[in-house]
C-alpha cells in the first residue's frame, strides 16, 4: 500500500490563532469554506466512521441539540474520511440537519492534527481521533476537545457556547 502524501506529522492549530482558509466537499452538493462563514461560531467535529455506534450516537446528539446550538450562533459540521456517498446515506438515515464534510485524503484531518495511531482489536491502525473544534467568525480556534468521549460531549459544547458573551442581533 502506497504511503499517503499527507502522512507527514501534523501540528495542531494553536488556540486563538487564525487558521489558513480551507475548503472541502460536503453533503447536499455543497462546499465547505472556512473564510466567509456567516455563523458566529463553527463547530467542527471530527469522527472516525459513518454508521458505527459511537459516531452514530455523537451525530444524533448534535442533531438533537441542533436548534439550541444554532440559537447560540453556531453552525455544526461533522467531518470524517468517509466518501460523500457514505455521508449522504448516514445523514439521510439519521435525519441530520447539518452537513457532513468528506476528507478522504486527510487534508483537513492533518490541518487539525487528528490522525493518530490507535489500537483496534490488538492491532495498531491509523485513524481519526474523535475531536471537536469551535472556530470563531475570524477563523480562530477558540476551543478544542481531543479524545472526546461521546456521552455528554454535546453538553460540553453547549456549556462553552453559553459561557461566551452575547452579541446583539
């Protein structure tokens, strides 16, 4: 198997430092682009794989709290290495009200340094470390969670957003 050209060690983005713009294909025939996001906050959650138990639970939690997240000025996007076809099926099956970003070449995963060696059934495999980032309207990572445990994670995201100063509409 050929080595991925994106396999160089990635450096995690520093908090409160502006990210380089990036774009990636996402569901509904759209393209995600960091620059120009209309939301006050972008919640970008990285997950290992569509249609797996933990990833399904996490997606449903973001779905179930979507209105509350939106009311707090956040736009939610899930991202994994799965294909757009897999994402469309996963989104439709769960009735997700937000888009899923496809990153099969790991370009965005590497920008956020979420690719890690993991132990799966006693075998070392390279995979996505479940992580969530909140990016402000200026394109700065203002909060991150790495090695996320699915249970109650969406509540951590909500609590962070609620703790931020409100802006008049």
